[in-house]
């Protein structure tokens, strides 16, 4: 289940398996599905990850 994070009045979405954060819920869901199925990360998905620092 994707986790919603609010920071600086913006919503972000986190893959709860690997912890990567995305601007869209759809990308976070794709990441979670991949992580669950393959027990790894997909560079074609994670290239859209953002840093909240």
C-alpha cells in the first residue's frame, strides 16, 4: 500500500517496500508492484523518484 507524504503543502507518494518517493501515486504503485514481484528495483521506474531533502 502506497504511503502518502505531505511536505511543503505538496503531496508525495512512497513505495513502502523500497522507500522511494514519487510525485504521482501511479508511479509509486508501479514501483511497489515491481518490488513485490521481483524483489528488486526497476531503473525505468526509479529514475522518476524524487528527494524530499
